[in-house]
């Protein structure tokens, strides 16, 4: 119903603004929204198709991908900035989601950008 949709939108907004907080987990969200863990979990899954834990991880992994692509921050810095504490847990989740470790992802994305840049230069030279 509309009330649950509004609640889920509020949770989504909260998670997007607070993903870097390493205390962001289902139990804390339930307290913030004054709901039980089981209720907030069930409503969120019904509305989004994702468990709340999956959604938090998805937001964090997507932000980590942006930082890996667009910055030269170390992996430890990125892990901290996206709200993870345990490096091995982050790497495991990242690899499960992307099929690559975070550093392999950074290397792959950057080498593909280099190839695209080289092709653009060749095209400009040929056209020029």
C-alpha cells in the first residue's frame, strides 16, 4: 500500500545518504524507523525485490566501483569510504558481484578506457 511505498522510499533515501556509515545495517535501520527487524526486512523486500542487506551492499559496491574508476584512492580508503570495516568481506562481496577483485576491476576499466581513448585519437587522425 501507499504507506509502505513511502516507508520504502524513505529507507532508500536514508541508505543512499548514509551508505558510508559502517553502522548501517538492518537492526539500526529498524530502530531509526521505529520498526521491528522482521517487519522492515519483509516490507522492503516486497517493495523492491531486494533484501535490505542486499540493497545496502549494492549501493556500497556501486559507489566503490565509481571510486575505483574515477579516483586514485587506495583500496583501504575506498573500503572505509563506502562503509565496510572488513577488507576480506568487501573483496569477497565485490568479486561475487563483479567477477573480479576490486583492483582487477580498476585495472580492467582503466585499460578499456585507454583503448577507447587510443581509438578516438586514431579516428581523429584519420578524419583530420
